[in-house]
C-alpha cells in the first residue's frame, strides 16, 4: 500500500495561482498556509493582502482576508489585532508595499510593539507595475527606471529592513530567510512558524523578511534567478535572526516556552 508523503495544505484554496514561472510567492504562500494549518489557528486567522504581485493573496489563503490601500497593511493589521486580540493577524507585503509607500506604517507598528506578524517578500523590484526600482533594488541593478543600474548618487543605497528595524527597542522577532533552495525553504518555514508563535505568546511585533527570486523583472531564467539570489542578493542581505523574543516580565531573558528552540541562525 502506497504511503502519502505530501498533500495540499488546507490553508490554501484549491485554485490556480497567477504568479510567473520561477516566482517565490507560490512557495511562500504554501509555507504560511502550512504553518497556519499546523498551529491549528486557521479559523481565527486574519490575513492582510498587499498591493503588488500578491494582490490576489485574498483568493489564495483559506482564511479571512482584508485588502487595504497600498502600504497600509501594518495599520490595518494593527486595527484588527486591537479589536480582535484573540485572532492571529498577519500582513503579507512586498518591498515596494512595505519599504516604500508603507514605510511609516511599518516603522511605527514595530516601534509600538504591535502584536502582529509581517511576511515581507523582498525581490528587490516593483514586480506588478513593470519592474521599476524599489527601495531594496541592489546597487548597479537594472530596472525600467534605472536602465543603467542603480546609482547611489541619485537613488541612495538599498534599505536593509531587518537591520533598520533592529535598531528599535520594541520589535520582538526579526529574521531574514530565503526560498531559493530546498534547505532554505525548510528554514524559512521554521522562521514563519516562530514568528506566528511569537505573536501567539504576546511577545510583540514580528517580521520575516524573505529573499525571493523574480525571473520576469530581473530578465533572467528561473535557474539564473536562483543563482542571482545566491551570489548577489544574499551577500547584501545576510540571512539570519536580527532580534529574538523576550518576555517582558523576565527582562532580557529569552522566551523559550512554546517557541521552537532548535531554530538556528545558520541559514547559509
């Protein structure tokens, strides 16, 4: 008798996704959905869909979803969590949505230690609107609005969001992972689960930054995009934990109960 080793998660709806071949969004969707299902919180989970390539996330996640204006995910997530503290609330956002038009909402939600979880997909480009330069676009990286490559004299330096938010006292958990290789996908799932557990324990703001490939707007094949993540993206955006959760009553003693203690920072 054959043994089933894999099945579609009930955290996703059974409809085709619209993402480009080689895009990381589909993988990330599955990881988030699996975590929601495994934690047994699907019926009390509220997701915030972004404006960007994953604008149709409300159709894919099999839980209550809200579609806010561009960049306002953390603000809407804050409101939902405050009026429904019993719910698990996550905001799924791209780099333009979170680090550009939504930068103020992101920073202030983190500074207030709002007990929400952000899934931040960093593919270094504005994907849905035509491949324009984003706040995370690498130095020298070409886009439709930087055809000769990002020039720091004109556009400044790419923003490292985990490092940026780690300078604040309030955030509970900040981590950067990737989905360009199977081993990294497994580590990314552990990070997502830990972020949700941090919220469920009431330990404050958590964000998982996920380095993702975008073959279409990088003008690369899917395989070349994976190599680009490895050789170009990760050296500028190092993987690892940037802030770990602490219980307020214990000062700076790590909160280890109900949090996966085997999670490690060795992502490379």
